[in-house]
């Protein structure tokens, strides 16, 4: 049995169960939030692959949270985001949440978010509606040309099904087989915890992860991020190919190399971020990693 993958599955299942419990607790679990990071990653699961990124100041629906991660919905995409970068109670009512499905029979469609308000009509289970906002812990919806409110106990937000093909590809047929192998091997360690000085499946630091992947797929390379950069021909962001290394400075700490990862294509890279985090995908085209990008490095000469 792969103990690392088993532990990851248990951890994600526990977080998912906690979030599911939050969803069922009460209407107070439903609220709006506003992103505070320059670019916030929306992921398939806690610490999982990145579905999309949204800029600072984006309003989103917090469907449930466990204090560390939130299940969120924005513009029809449902995923998970770190609560460290979401301000709760944003106070915004009207924004695109996504689709919704009524989950019970004879559900009241009301004129305002209150059980004392007038009933416009009643929905039956399975009715599809457009969710256009959140107010006082109720969903604001549009249906058949009318706008009103439904209690969250009786509506399930239905976001887009995000196919794995739209996420950073672990098999990119546009590049050489050796580069495909690098991406697939790196992706097999998604969810592995960060460990300072680590360079094994028990845990990786940033350069320990790049070192381990390359040692097992391509060739042995220097162990530290600064030595890896020094040993590799430098690349601009536009010259990167999937499987190349990417190097970053620590924010505000000059020009020295402070971090490394592996480019996977479409502006995404995979890395072991920092203490308390896990191997995951992140965006290179915006946000702090874009701002602190130094160069790429190439050890694959194909």
C-alpha cells in the first residue's frame, strides 16, 4: 500500500467531511466572501490541483468552511480556497454564483430573505435555477423571469464539472516523452507534505522536490535551488517548456533564489510551497510567484 497516498486520501476525506458538515449546519454557514490575495487559487480539493485563479477583491459564495478551507462558488465554478485569503461577510448581495437545483418538494420561492415574506411560488425537487447572489444567509435566485429568495437548506449549488483535461496536464502530447514523464511523476506526489530539508516521499522542501523528480526521471541535478539555477541554462518565462524548472526570489529579499518548482504548461507549475503546505499546482502568470519569478532552467536537452 502507498502510505503517502493513503494519508493524503484520509486527510482530504476528513476535510471534505468537515466541510460537508458545515453545509448542513445552518443558514449562517452561507455567506459572501471577498478575496484578499492578489491572485487566489481555487482548487479541486484542499491542497489539490488549481482549477482557476481569481483576482483580489473578487466576491464569491462561501458554501461551507472549517476555519482553514472554504468550499466556494463563483461564476459557476465550485472549488476550495484557503480561508487565509478570504474576508468573510463581504456585504455584497448581487454577483454570479452559478446554477442551483432545488432539493426538496414544495420549497417556497419568496420575495425577500425571510420566512415572513410573501411566497411567489413553490418549487418541486429537481428544478434548476440561476443563483445570482446571497442575502442574509439566503440564496438569491432567478427563475422564469422572476427574482426571489430560497433558503439554503433546500437548494444545492451546481457548478461546472471541471474535467481533468482543463487542469494542468500530466501528459502533454505536445512535448517529448521525457517531459511527459516528468509531469506525470511530479503529479503523482500531489498532496505530499512540505518538510524542511526533505527530498523523499515522506516530505519535500522546494528544491528537494525538483531534485527528487529529476533524479528519478531525467538525471541527478544539484540539491539546492541556488545550485540548480547555477547549473542550468537560464530561460525567460516565454521560453519555458513543460518539465523545465522555474526559480523565484523570496518576496522582498533581493535577487537570490529562494524557491523552485517545475513548469507544467499553460502558466501553471507544480511545487512544494512552504511549511504547513503540500505539493500542489500554482499559477506563474500572475500574483506573487509572477512578481518574484527570476528565470527558468533547462536540464532536458531535447
